[in-house]
């Protein structure tokens, strides 16, 4: 039976693995154009991207039995949109452990 572990991205090294995964997945595709890693890091950085001023995010990596990263995942809540749509200024997201 195959197990998949979901790992929350918590360190800069894990964020790099998150960003670099598509490059590894599509390396055999001659038509794939890899993004600039610096641009991807800045786009996912709360210090550089204004989106994070009003959004809450969590990045995850899915890891299989061979401890190889299978796929990146993102959950994002745009609090600005939640307020405009519901009139509430916050949203509670329950964490599943």
C-alpha cells in the first residue's frame, strides 16, 4: 500500500523544493519553459508580494513512500474578498491534524 505524507512548508529550503518541483516534473518536456526562480520566490514572499497583506496562505508538499516530493499544494484565503462577499472581517480555517 502506498502512503502519501502532506508536509507544511515551513523553511526556506522547503519553499525552494515547492518552487522547483514543476521544473523537475517537466524536465523531459522540450516545450516546457521553466520560470525564473527569483521571480517565483518573490511572488510567494509575504515581504515582496502585496497580496499577502490581506491573504492567509499555507503551502504543502505531498511526499510518497520513496520520500520523493510528488506535488505542491496551496491553500489561500483572500480576506479582502471574504469581507466584501460576506461582511465578516475574518474567516476561521480549521486545521486538520
